[in-house]
C-alpha cells in the first residue's frame, strides 16, 4: 500500500475536470452522447484508489484525497445509472458530488503545487509569479473559503471566498452569486472560486431562505431573500475593503431571475447585474425604478440551446432593458444548454472592473 499523493492526484484531478465538463455540457437530449464522449476517466482513479491509504489517522492530506476521490467516484457511478435510465433529476443529484470533491481538495492548494495550479485559470499556470503568490496559506477568518451558517440542507446562510492574496490597502470587487432553483450556496461557490482566485475578486454565494416554492429564491409572494442579501453584503463590507462601485449581483436560472426581482429597485446595494440562463417578464420593467434603470450595467448571458428558458426570453430581456435605459452587454452562447458556463466568469469580471 502507498500514501504517495502523486499516485492519486493526476487521475483525481482528471476526474474532477471531466465532471466539470459534463456539468457544463449537460443537455437532457444529449446526455448519452456526453457520457460516451468523456469515456471512463474514473477507471484510472479506481485503479490507484484501492492501494491508496493515508499513512496514519492524522494524515490530513491523505484523508482529503480519499474524500475527494470518494465524491468523484460516486459522481461517475451515479451519472452512469442516471444516463441509462434517462433520469435528468438523478443527473443533477449526481453532479452534487463535484463541489464536495472540490471542497475537500482545495485546502491542499497551499501545500501541493499541482493542486494550486488546478485552482488557477489555465492562462496563469505557466506564470511563476502567479503560482508563487497563489500558494499563500489562508489567514484564519480573513482569507480563503469560509461558511457562515451554511451547512448542507440549511437555508439563509452564505459561503464566502476571499483570495489569499487579499490586502486591505485597496478596494476589491464583490461578486454575490445566486444558485439555481433547489441549489445551495455552499456548492455554487465552486462555480466561481477558480476565477475569483485568479483574477482578484471576493465572492459570496448565499443560500436562499426557502419559501412556498421550495428551496429557491423569493420569485413571488413574501420576499425574505432581498433583506437577507442586503444584510450579507453589509456584513462583508464591514469586514473587508469592498469597492463601492463594483458590487455585482449575478445568478444562475432562478438565481438569475431573482437578480431582476430583487435588484431593479433603487434601494438595492448592487451596482451591476449579471443574470445567467434566467427567465424574464416585461412586467419587471414596469415595476423597476425608472431612475435606477438609466445606465445600469447589466451583463446578460444565455444559451442558444436552453431547454428550460428558450433563448428568445433573453433576447426579449435585452431589448426591453435597453429600451428602459440600461447599459446591456449580451452574450449568447451557441453550445450552452441550461447549465452554468464557467467560461463567462473571467469576461464578467473584466466587465465589472472596466
């Protein structure tokens, strides 16, 4: 038996990256094709996993690698069953193992160079200075990944990532990213961490408080999410140096729709909006604060293959928001279904900082 991390790291990282590709290209009509295209990278992980054991009970590196491997292997096993049955809900459930694997693995980024590079944008992986800077260990309760009342299956809390390179001598952009319906902020954090870490932003991923619609945002009825978001933003601004001109509210699916519902009011703390794969109704314009709409920066992203909210919904939103005076940037992605396109994060941060 061996506890050499090098034996297990490459197949583990390959599995995690492949799961990210599956999540990005998930389309119910092509699920079998996607699974066939990715093959079986988990076979290599299984081959070394059986011989990999932490050297002792205090071996945190080994235990984290085992936990991340367990999550990745479970994801592939469940995905194949779901694909064979054509069960899309089971596919989404299987993919919940992906952020758990990343959460288990990330603390090793300050210890193991290959893990550090994995959690950086590919454009920085050959940059010696960027690699050295990013290997700083987190400072307790100041930088790194933190969770505030945001354990799995709880509602209303938030997760937070502050880059390890953070210093309070300059103001940092803040990204508040809202998960999709039935999602959770603790998992959604991993849709953003690599880009925030690479390009310099503080990211908050709240979890909806929950309502009569279930585990989603307050899209109708009583709104207990908007005041909670305002409270979270105020808490973060008290503790870290946040750029008051770069407060972004973004979100996926129901989270993107809630960007409109919550942040078109003049009392909103957010300076920029970026709904992704969201639905839209013209009535939202009539309810919005007309003065706030003037020049409001909005970055709209939608997939041409979206099966839940057809792309014409986003085109209509672009026209209506522009006509109301907003400054709209529109990105339509040809091969995107109803999933989160992580490749949009870097352009979105560039837009936010412009």
